[in-house]
C-alpha cells in the first residue's frame, strides 16, 4: 500500500540527516539497523509521442493531465489506468494548463499566437467539449490560467505595448472579458511568463491570486490580487530576469501566506545564482532560498502540505527533481529524469510529468511502522 508521498519525503530526509531509519521507533535493533528507503518516481503512463506539461489533482483517485499534440488525459484510479478524451481539431494544439474540479468538470488551455490560444471546458469527463475562449488578439500569447471556483477564473498572456493581457470569467467560462489594463502594473519590455508547467498563475479561495514574470531583462516579479483580479500590485523578487530566457518559471502556495517561486535561466549562464525564493506573508515580500540544485531552471514546483511546520517542496525540471523539507533553505536531489511539471494532491500524493511520461512519487519499499 502506497503511503502519503509528502510524509515519506519528510521522513526519508530526516532519516538521512540524522542517520536514523524512519519508522524505527519501537522496533527491534535488527529492524532499526535497516537503511531508509528513498522515494522514487514510478512511471504510470509512458508515451514517447507527447510531452506532459501540466497536471491537476482533484483527489486521491482523480488526476488530469495535458500536453503536446492535443493530449488530454484522465485517470480515475490513482494513475493505474488512463483515458484520453479527444477534442475536435485538438491534435494541432499544444495544451499547457489544466484545471479540474471533479472527474467530469475541467478546463484546458492551449497556447500560441492568435487563435492558437484557446480555453475549452468539459462537464462530462471529456466526452464532449465546449470552446470557452478563442484569442482574437494577434499580439496575445496566453501562458496559463487558474480558477477560484467553477464560475470564476483568470488567464494570463505575455505583454505587448507595455501592458499585460489578463482575461477573467465570472460565469463559468461563457465569457472572458479583458481586465482593464490600468488595474495591472505596467509591463517591462518583453516581460511575460514561461508556459512550462501550468504554474505561472495561482489562485486561492477568497479572491487571492498571483502571477509570475520573467524575460524582462531587469527583474522578475510576482503580481498579486486580493479581490478576484479587480486590482493588482507587484513585488520585485530575488530571482533575476537579466535576459529574455531567465526569470520565475513556477509558483506554488501552501496556504494564503506561505509560498515558493522557482526559476533560473534557459541559457547557460554564470550570472543566475538565486533560483528559489519564499514568502510567508502572501507574496508581499520574498526571501531568497538556496539553489534548487537542478541543472538549468526548475520548470515546476509544488508545496506539499504534510502537516509539518514547513511541509515539503518538490521542484522539477528537464534535468531532474529535488525536494526541500525546510522551506527551501536546503535541497536533496531525487533523480535526473526529464520533468516539466509537478503537482501535489490534497491527500499529499505527488505527481510529475515530462517528456513521454506521467509519474507518481512513491517508496521503493515502504518502511514498516
């Protein structure tokens, strides 16, 4: 039986640091002498034709995934089996984000210039799809989206003409009017987001929301709202955006206060040293963490709430994955697989995806209790 991945991460790393085997209390000395089992990624779906780019975890059983060449996938049994609903004409689209509310109700976002940026919704598990939004602005390029509830959501586009394009729905995706650009801080030249993992926009109940930026050649920023997108304020972060290939790639909020951002530079660079920053005040301020230890940028991140004071943070990128159990102050490398996205479920399960695979984080051999 697979235990909570969040708890196994914390237990394993604590054992490594202290030299103890997690779960040895009350066991015999022979059992206590055994080595702790390292959590590993178990591939639950292989597909060399697709790149998995975003995941949405509804509950312990229900997982949605999207990716390249029109891929939309759904599992109702914790990843043991998958179905792949077909969107009419979707095979020409690159899906970069998904937000699911149940086994039946989900939105997916495709990216690209002009009409290639679209949002679809299904309410029957993918048996049918409604086109919720099709971009008509040739200068817009939508990167990611997020929802407060099935009626209210927001989508973010790279900037042009010094302004960001944010669209919002308040009616379940039937309409997506653009937010007044004057309510959003102006953009720097070239500033936008990296559509690498479906994690450049995050929302939380009560109207809280954040989007992250890079590629500005100046600073990377977190721009946040507390009123469902009616107004926004920006905060400069320690993660630099000195080139068009550098900045923040992903954001995860553990709760309304604690959050983490990760990034780096797509191009080899000795100038990018800070790749992690954390907040404890809802994004009003950000403090640099230690380097996530991956080669190149981290594309995705998730803060796993395991009931401990700090929780566990998992960061992933094309060069592998790493975990922190002390709020981003230190990191332990997990592997060197090709990952683009990571997400944690409400029960602590951790899921990842990348080039040709969907995986879940499990114990190689669970320690006894």
